[in-house]
C-alpha cells in the first residue's frame, strides 16, 4: 500500500504560512499608521505595567524583609516576663532557656524611658536598654555595626553605646558625656525627684533603621539596675530563636525551662498591626497596578479590531484560497500575542534592571531634584530596599501573558467569522 502523500509544509496549525502572515500584519505600513500607533501603545503599556508591578512588589518585599531583619535583630523573638515575683533569678533562668533546642541565645534586660541630653542642652526621648556586655556581643546587628569606639570591657566601662543619629541630633562624639534623666528617681520627703546622671559614650553604632539609631541607648546591666532602682534583678528575658516562624512550638518548651511563673509573648503579637498593614498595602497595590496591564490588553483588542476591519479584503482572499477559519483565527491570535509576549519580556527586563539599581536611581533623582527622596526619618530605613521574589515575578508574567492572550480571542474570532462574499462585495 502506497504511503499517504506527505502533508504540505506550512499547512498545519501555527505553520510557517500562518506565522508569516501574522508577522506581515505586525509591520507598519503608511496607510496603517493608526493601527501601528495603537500596537505600539499596547506594547509600551504592557511593558510599563509589568515593570511597575515587578518593581513595586520587589520594593515592598524589600521593606518587609529589611524591617523584619532589623526589628527582630534588635528585639527578641520571644519576650519572657516574670509573674508574681521579681526576676531575681535571671541568671539561672537564662541559662536554662539557652539550653532549649531551637533557642539561639537568651538575654536578660532592663528597659526604661529617659530624656537624653547632649552637652549643648538639646534633648530627645530615648529608650535605655540595660544589657550585659557578653550578651550585647551576641546581637550581630549591633556588635557588627560599631562605627566608633568598642564594646570591649562594656560592663566595666561605666559608659553607654548610642546610635549615630542620636549622636548627630545631640551633637555628641565618642568620649562625650550624655545626660540621662529618668522620671522614676529617688523618693524624698518632698516626693519623687527625677534621676539625672551623665555617662561617657564608649561606642556609636548604626543598624540602618533610623528609629533605632536615634532612640536606643545601651547601658551595662549592673549600671541599669542601679539607675532604675532594680538591684539584683532583670525586667525581662528576650529569647532569640533559629526560626522566628516556629515560635509557637518553642513557647511551651521555654515556659517549661523557666521553672517559674512567666508570661511569654512573641514578635508577631508585638508587631501584628504593623506587619498586617504592610501585607494589606502590598495586596492592594498589586490589584491596582494590575489595572495598568489590563488597560494595555484592552488596547490590543482595539488595535486588532481595527486591523481586522482594515484587512477584511485580505481575509476574504485568504478564505477563497483555502485558508480555514481556524487558520484566520490563529493568524490574528499570533499577531496580538506577539505584542503581549514581547511587551511582557521587555517589562521583565526593565523591572529587573531597575530593581538591581534602585538605590542608585533614587540617589540620581535626589541629585537631579535637589530633594531627599525616601527620607530615612520618615521611612525608618537608611536606603531603599528591593527584594525580588521568583514566585511573585512568575505570577506577574503569567498574569500579563494570560490577559494578552484573552485580549486576542474576540478580534481573532471576529476575523474568523468574516464572510468572504460580504467582504468582497463592497470592495
């Protein structure tokens, strides 16, 4: 039995012939200038929409990651507070908690609000954190970011460590005296008098979060016990764990290791409102910016509809030459999809380039405008962060491609339904 005749090249779906016709319709001609402009606008719209989505989501991810790193780098993941009796056995409790699997380290602390003043009399609110020198050395966000001075011999130094912004705001340098005033002072027959004492600055740190760099004062724990009238006891124990998302499983173990009545709170409870607001803002921004891509997809529809109307005679001739309705539909689908695919790819490239250089771009526009864009005093961070997530970027790409593909369906269907007789009758 003779073999069936080979199928002609270019006769199948998405064949060379169909791709050639689709590419020809994409090329601009003088009389199709309006269609070409609409196609260009669609391409630019999709490119900018995809790029904007990628950039905004990356910056918001960067915000969350940087804030989470700095907040959890300074504050513990679990906060252990005493119940019923003061925490006088903090050394033993801390040692037992340090032995719990999954705990990185535990630190006994004393916290207190004070008024900090420089030598020129300027004052600002501050949070004093009484901590042992050996424990402060375990906090990498502080210990690894000492800009001036040293934490060596911190417990016996009789001085304090402050942030760079506090030093700038109060006009202080290494070795200067910072005066701390606490409302919880000495009790006298005339009432409670504020406690005021000066401390030399032995170290200046910069963690990169302006709120902390301008408000935290680290003081040796023995000195803080004397200053806040808490001799031989600690206020809380902050626990840093290996996996912050697994604090629920560690809570009962830490409570058991304490071997005394304690109340334990975690970082999610203490920052729930803040991180929930970030998540809501992120989701809303994604939905709003998706509208840019949707508008660009609608431009594809209008451009293809005009192209179908302009190419009515060509479609009729193709049909009379044997082109099927499916072939006509695929030609116009490929024409529109080409705009969507190239626009999406260009948007991804543009988005990645901007994300990789976002801080340099910020500095450039700050220099051009002569203003401070992304002021650290308002946004807490000293630089503009951007962290791309592969899953999110992939979802943006898929969303843009799907919208672009859906935009081609109606014009392509309309082209396929065109009656060749009616199209040629009025030519």
